[in-house]
C-alpha cells in the first residue's frame, strides 16, 4: 500500500470500543460510578484523530437496559455508529435491536467486576446467530480453556470477539499462548485495545511483540478500540493519539488498514 493509500484510510478509522454515559445526575448502580461523559465529549478527540466510525458498547453498569444506547444510535451524529448490547435472551426484541444498529451481544466474565455470564454463552450465541451478529466477551485468561471448549459448538458463521486483548498479561507466555490458541481456530477475533493490559500507558511498547505477532498471523481477526472514556482507570487517562502511533509502529500498513477500517467494516456492517 502506498503512503497515499494509508492517508486515505485515516479518513475512515473505526474505534470499535467506546462507552457513553448519561449527563443527568444518577445514583448509579453496579460496581462503579459512571463518568458524566457522552458522545459529545468523545467527538473532539475522535475528530482530531480521523475517527469517522465508532462502536458503542453497553457498559456493565447499565445492565440489560439498552434504551440509552438505542437513543444514541439514532441520534444521527457526525460519527457513523453501531452498538453492542447486553441482553436478556428471554425478553430481547432482536429484530428491533438490529434495526436500531446493534450488531453484537456483550458477555461479562470478569472477576474484578464480580460478574460472569459465561454460562449463558450457548444461548447468547444462538441469539447472535439468528440475527447475523457476533458475541463480544469481556473475559480473561482463566476462562480461555472453557471458551475453547465452546468453539466447536458454535454455528458456522458466528464469531467471538475478545475485548481488551483478552486481559492477558504481556509478560506471561502461557496466557499469550492460550490467546493464540483461540485465534488459531479462526472463530475468535481480538480487540487490540492496549490500555487495560499495558504497564506503559501512552507508550505501550511492552505489547509490541504480542501485537506485531497478532497483526502478522491474524490480520483479518483484529480490530481496535480506545475504551473511551476509560472507566475504572487511574489518571492520567489514556489518549487516543498514542494508541494509534503504537499500532502504526506495531503493524505494517496493510495490517493497520485491516485492523482500523476493513475488519470493522466487515464485522459491524458499516
């Protein structure tokens, strides 16, 4: 790809993992107090970095009430949006959610949040398959073997996407090996979102070898998300620009194009 080709790609970058919260005062519920930040607060940083598309992920604090997410997706913002919902499989109106711009179901499986819905994965995968969606897992290496065991039972076209690089320890060859074992199936994708796993926020060089290997071996199975506005993260909060600089160094131009534009377009139907 020429330098011009890469520059043109910068006009259609997709951030595949952001959250949006209410500006109204709220007593809150769940494991953290949400920041009063919505898409309006995100747009300046997105614009500065050439981001034209974004995927809004239902935050754990909102449970299965996707009403604010639906309202946001229909707001006709300057950024083209898709959504990832958390659903109750017994009550969710899947055709309605799809028409609103939802393209995936999120499953929480984090010890830190004190929540695991991994036992619901089979039925949630069925829901995703019925609508042509995928399933996004906020999970960690302790569950990788269980997830691997589920893969052989997945419907042919259904994919699993691991949030936040699967929360692997970049210094653990065992955890990285288990991540690559999942990617080797071809049924699992990964978000190259560095801020949850790196110990060098703003630099991310401790992830260089792992991310370069992912880009080389699985170029059609990776996407990127900023995790804006970085809940449960100690200040100074990560910024998007250093993440993009890191990915441009870790990936070659073709891999960067796939991760930042082509793969999200296929996965979310932009």
